[in-house]
């Protein structure tokens, strides 16, 4: 199976997306000899192999579909899930804000259904790596399967563990935390991150933000930002342009921060106060 993002024409083994009337869509792998059954008729895979992306095709009942390469957002929306997942609107901003890019090492917990893991694996490229922790074996299994389907599993090391036991990694470029009580794990997260490394967590409620803000201060994180991404779609009709009737009103709040290394030098006090960071401890920190 290939998520074929560079070609101009479909090949056997490609992940393809067929989009029909009223946005009904199917993401499938092209297999010679196979058929796709839809409520609007059957499409033979053999008839779809070798066509240019974007071609209009028809079922045996004459119902029209477009043949498209699925985007990362398409794949994430379509991903089989057992947990709340990260949505493209949040993922895009998280990746940019943490500067995740080729060659980076990102640690993540929990894996959940693997939506964020997929986006991280895509962003770090073939030279980067993602380490993803999860406590529930069935969730890890599903995430592995989701990543394998896209050919991204080789960039990810999955670890089964309750993260209260800590992380094996140190020196990570970035850390993404999506568990029920993120404030309980900031000591462990700090140890996994490199000095100056990026942290982000998504929490659904205000009281979780407050707890996390306290934990960030106690664990010497600075440059803290709290935000929420609101995305509103419009009906693309020039003569009747207006918002669509429905929107996803709330997914979660994003909290960003960076691990810093405060000094005892009194000249640094004002900056530490400005960043709401407690004065450093006298004893050097265990890495
Ligand atoms: C909301 S889901 C994560 C969704 C994921 N970010 C995605 O995009 O698919 C939260 C996951 O964290 C896991 N989890 C919660 N507490 C944990 C802990 N202490 N250690 C490891 N995993 C934990 C849960 O089992 C669950 O699968």
C-alpha cells in the first residue's frame, strides 16, 4: 500500500479517494481485480488504475465520482478511531508553532488512535523519528495499523507504558502531550525534552488549563501561550456567499511552552518574573 503523493497517475497499490455526489467519499487501496461497491453502483479497480489524478469516473449505474489523491487532512478525517482525535485545524498550528520539521525527534503521549502520530511522522520526514507512548494495548494496536496503512509506521517507535513511570528519551526537540491529566506529568516531560525544547498540550476544559499552568511554572517552562483555533467554513457560491450552517465549535485549548534553564544570577530575576518562572534550584538538575 502506498500513499502516493508525488505521481501524476494512479498505480496498483495506491491509496485513492473517490468523491461522489453530496461529498460522499471512499478512501481505498487500488487492487487489480477488486471492486468497490457503493450505494450508487460498483467501480472496478482495474478501470481506475493508470488514470490521471483528478479524473471523473462513473459507477456501473452511471453515478459520477472524482478520483483524487487523499490529502493528509482527508486521511486523518477518515481514520478509524476509538478515542477523541486531533483535528487538522489544531494539528497544522501545533506543527508550525513547535517548528516540527525534517530530521526532528518528537516524543508524544498518548498515542490514542494515532491521528497526531500520523501528522508528526509525516512532518519529521524519513530522517526524523517519533516516539509515542500509550497505556492501553488496544489503542496502540489501532494506531500502529493506521500508521502502517500510510507507510509511516517505520518513522514511529510505539511504547506501551503508563507515562507516570517516565520516558526513556532525553534531548527531544519537541513534546506533544494529549492525556487526561497532563499537569501530572510535567516533571517527566521536562526530562525528555532538550533545553529550549518545545512543549504543547491540548486540553478540553478551563480547569485543566489552570492546573497545567501551575505545573509549567513549577517545572521551569517559559514562553507560555494559551490559545484556541476557531475555523469557520463558507459556502463557496459567489452570488450567495455566507457561512456554512454548521461548525465544530470546540475541540480543545492549546497550551504551548518551552523548557528553559534559569540561572541564579540576580540580574536574571526580572526576566524570570516576567515569564512567571520560579527561581532556579541551587542543585544542578538531573538530566
Ligand atoms: C485523547 S487520546 C489521544 C488522541 C491522539 N492524540 C490522537 O490524535 O489520536 C488520549 C490517550 O492517552 C492515553 N493515556 C491516558 N493517560 C495515559 C498515561 N498515564 N500513560 C499513557 N497513556 C495515557 C489514553 O489511553 C488515550 O488513548
